[in-house]
């Protein structure tokens, strides 16, 4: 013999849930817990009655939570971030890591640079999103102005930063032509499909440049990302040498290898590191 167990809760109308979430959104934007851009995305999720947000709202309201509660705001923030992550994956649907590795492998063989420097790897959305929106914010680094990814591959770092930050210019510099061309295709998907679907007008300039970042000018950067795990010591030394041209306050996020120079202060070191020019 078996029996069913039912759990029922007071039904809360969708209009009431939307109104609750709208208040949460207003409070969060007002107290800068989320950016204006993310507030806009949140409003469009509320308007379209996003299923997961509506479920959360019902639970919050049944628990008599208020729009000011930290727990409510952090869950709503997480929902926005997971929506952005889904958008990032959608952008790369036609350019998988496997395909990118094959392009890199092919291009690498034709190049004279150190093979180790051209080893391919990709940053995960969650890692870069956490660094940008939590670690950098904690150190009052604004996600505004110009962002660079030095060695941008197929553009995963640039697109993640475009989604997470409020940068007005984002630029990826990549040596290998096939990876660069793939990034240009990815950019089209982002600009013509993904960003409009998120309700983001074209308010950012995303650019991919093919070439050696040691010969490029990135002195106007506000935030720089370098997935340097496979970069050799000589390459890192050249990057550091060129980086002395950066303005004070510029933040460099580098994975694995530090920026060894008296021109840089180590702001925070985790398994992932980032530096600011002093
Ligand atoms: C580990 S991959 C990172 C790709 C991307 N930033 C990401 O995290 O998804 C490093 C990239 O740097 C590129 N690279 C290495 N040396 C370079 C140089 N001197 N100029 C431009 N790109 C370079 C490699 O071809 C490779 O695509």
C-alpha cells in the first residue's frame, strides 16, 4: 500500500509576484547591488514572467520576506547571472571549445612563436563573472571604460565581460587568424541575436583585432584580462614591460602568472590573480 503526499501553498497571483520583484529590482539598482544594465535585464525577465523568478517570488512572499532582504536580493542577482551565463553559452553554440582547440592546433603549427605561448584554453563564464562582478567590485574597480583580453581566442573572455560589465569598449587581440575569424563570427551572433534578445541596445563597441598583442596599443585599458596559464616567462616579461604604459588604477586580471614589477600592486591573489597599476 502506498499513498501520495501533497504539499500546497497559498497561490500568489502573477501580478503580485511581478510587483514584488519590481520592488526588489528598484531597490537593487538604487543601492547599486546590480548595475543599470542588469536592472534592465531583470525588468525584462519580470515582464516576461520568467518561470524561475516567478517561483522564487512566490516562495519569498510565502515566507513573508521583504524586497530589502539580503537573501531575496542575492537570489534574484543569481538568477540574473544565470540568465547571462545562458546567453553566453548561446553565443558560443556554433563555436565549441573542441572546435576552437582544433583551429588553434592548426594555426599553431604555422607559427614561429613559442608553441607553449599558443597553447589553447578557455576561461569559464562563471570564473570570469565572479572575478569581475565580485572580486573587482570588492576593490572598487568599476567595470566601465575599456576592457581588453590579450590573447582572446574565440572571444569567450570578451563576451563574458560584455555581458557582466558596463564597459563601453571591449577589445580582444588574438595572434592566430583562424581563432580571430571565429571570434568575429561569434561577435555577429552576440550583436545580432543574443544582445537584442536580452534587451540590450548596442551601447558597447565590441572589437576583435588579429595580431600580436605585444605590438598592439592597449594603453587606454581600464581592465585587462590575460588567460596567461600557458604563457612562457619571456612572454610574461614582455607583457609586464609594455604594461608600464597603463594609467594608474588600471586593473590587470591574470590567470596563473603574476605581474612581477614594481609598477604593480598585488590587490588580491586567489587561485586566480589580478593586479592594479600603482
Ligand atoms: C589560453 S588562450 C585564452 C583564450 C581566451 N582569452 C579565453 O580565456 O577563453 C591564450 C591565447 O593567447 C593567444 N596568444 C598567445 N600569444 C599571443 C600574442 N603574442 N599575441 C596575441 N595572441 C597571443 C593564443 O593564440 C591563445 O589563443
